[in-house]
């Protein structure tokens, strides 16, 4: 296992595992609220932060975090107030974010769009020790929110109106979900890239819900799937010399397909067991209708 | 008797359409009040305004003697929203959904033993204790409604507010729900509920408030079966198992 002896690979694997935990952990709430593509939108906006990082010679991870959090808060505000033209506003935000990122990077003294590629599609082996510090701190925040407030976030994501009537601070919790999603995007940015971030938030959740029956199981299972595909994807990318982000996402899709195929017979077995305790119909179906009286045309 | 809900001259609009046009609604402690009316009469809007989900454009609203904007004591209220059939996609068990109701008491804290007991008790009240670990997607309409009522009861409310608890509910579940409600009322719980028809709940109702076009047209003893059926625009939702989901609309509106 020579790959564990390289410092860059150790950092890569730590980052991969943290992404495998955090992306599905916040993703499950986004999926539950039918905001599966929110991560994608935040990813676009975060690119502005990366560009600013290059331009101001600051750490792109922290800059991306700041911009992504601001973008997520704006998105949440649009969801509250601008319901009518909300989708147009979001489109402006997403593409504006992407465009600004490209522009800032090209203006940066040593920036070229080749640098951008490592953020767009991930470049896990170039994760620096400073990046790892940032990723660890941010991942800690995400885990704290998604696990510590799971009951409250479940309630808000499942039935927002009901949650409001229980007196929960629904707007605050919604903002927290948006901010946490933004933080997760920047955690995952170096590993799978901004364009593939959303995949790791959604696919493990989609895979787990094929076989899970409770929210708790779905949560745990999607995190397990996330960690497994992020870790094995990174190892595969080392040996096969292929990009880590793409490998991880395709592995996740493979898990989704496998679990979907497994789920069909499992559901049938459960249905059979459920039918076993019930009684069968005893009513007789009336005999076929006589046809001799039918009007012929 | 002290007043639990006091709505005075309430007006509300949806978009630019006035839906409530000066509604007065008073519910006193221990009363069971039914809001009746045709589709679009404003009864659902009225009940959603009571729980602060529809802003009033004018008029006043007090819950337990406190103006709505200063009311924080939500644990005193159990709310059963109109049932939506759209599943969230992410699986959840009956117990997980019912536990969400208890958050009105635990807020951002952790659930204690008493909270878990209250959730189990609420499940028993609606006869769903044996289904606690089942996913909610596997339930029938009536069972789902029982889960939503258990979620409201888990907080051990003084006031139960329900939006069409009997809509699309099979006969067996209707009887379970009527029994649950009877028990709650006998314990002194105040109830405000929107109904299409009095049905099996009729003996429980102390007072009926009938809305038409956003105005109160009747406030008094519940109309007798005949009178109730004679209401304009009245929808017949008959709880026959097979076609309960499809109301037969005979109304004029």
C-alpha cells in the first residue's frame, strides 16, 4: 500500500473521506426539500470566490466559502420573497457567478483558466496542507449542524408549514441549511470539483432511499455510500491515473444502479410478507357481461 | 369561560383576491367548533390564518389572549394541516414523522424520556403503534391522516386545530379518528376544525361556523343533517372505501 506513504495521497484521502461524509449529510435535507440542484447553483457561485482568491492572492478555499455562503443566503432570500420570478433571479445568480469567476481569474497576475479547471473538476492530489486545515474545520461545522440538528432539520424539510406552527425558528434553520450546503460545496470543491459537487450531495441519497425505510437509515446509509465511493474513487484514480472527481461520481452512479436493481426483489419480498398477515379477497368477481344484447354497428 | 381563539373582523387576500372579508371567530376553552362551507368559501384560509400561515390584511387575532405577533406558546397548539399526498422522496417512518410534532416542546434541545413516551402515547391514541416503524409511503390515506393527527397530539395540546381531517379517509379510519377526538374532548381539549360535512363527528360538535364567500353566514348550533346537506355548494365526500378519493360535486359553486 505505497499510496498511503505519500503525504499528498494522505491529504487526498482525508479530503475524500470528509467530502464523502459531508456532501450526503447535507444533501439528504436538500433532496427532502426538493432542492436537489441547489448544490449545483452554489457551485457556480463559488467560482466567483475562487477567481477572487486568485486575484487577491488569498486562499481560494476561504474566498470560495465566503462567496458561496453569501450566494446561498441570497438564494434562500429569493425563495422567501421573490416567488414569482425566483427562477430567473436564480439563473442570473448562477451564471453571473460563473462568469465573474472566469473573469476574475483571467485578470489575476498569475491566473490562467487552466487553474480554474482544477476547481471545476477537482484536483485532489494538489490539496495543500492549508487546504486540509480549511477542509477539516469546514467539515466539522457541517457534521455538527447536520447531525446535531437532525430532528429539527428533518421537521423543517419534511413539512415547513407544520414546523412553523410548532414554533421552530424555521427561517433560521432554512438559512442554516443554505449556509451549510455552501460550506459543503467548498469542502468538496477540491475533491470532485464545483461542477460535480451536486452529484455527491444527491446520488448517495438517491441510492440509499432505494432500500432504506426510515430517515435515520437513509441518512446513515447515504453517508456510508458517500465515504465508500469517495475513498475508493480516490484510490482508483491513483492507480488508473484518471481524474478523481469523475471516478467518484461514476462509482456513486454505479452504487445507485446496483441498489435500484436490488431494491425491486426486496420490495416484492416485503410486499409478500405484508400480504401474508392480511386476508385475501373473498368477494367473487361477477361473471362476464353477456354480449348478445350489444348494439352492433 | 376564557377565550382560546379570538378573531375580529379578519380580512385576508390570496394574490389580489379577497378570501376573508371580515370574519369574526371566537372559540372558548373546551369548545368543539366546526368551520363549514363550500370549496373556496375561505374556511381553510381562516384556519391557516389562525395558526399564522396566512397574514391578515386587517383585523385582529389573539391566541390564548395574546396577539398573534407576540404569541410564542406554540406547544399549547396541535396543528393538523390539510393532508398533501406528495411524498418527500426521502423515506421516513411513522414514528419519525410523529416525533416532529414533539419539537414544539423540545425546540432545539434533545428529546427526553417523557418526550419519547408522549410520541408512543400519541401513536397508541390513533391506533398506529403497531405501524410505528413502517415507512409513511406504505400507508393508506386514512392511516396517513391518523399519523398527522398523532403528530399534533404528541405535543399534548390544549387546542387542536385541524384542516379537513376527514377528507379522503376510509370509514374505518374515520371511526378511529372520531374515537380519538372524543377522548381528547372529554379530557378538556379545545378543538377547531374545518369540515366538509359533520359526518361521524356530528355528536361532538358544540358549534358550527359556516362561511360563504369569506363571510360568516351562520354561527350557532350545528345544522341538522338535512340543513347541512342543503348548504349551497356543499361537497359530498362519501367515505365508501372504493371511491372515497373522488368527491361527487353536486354544489352550485
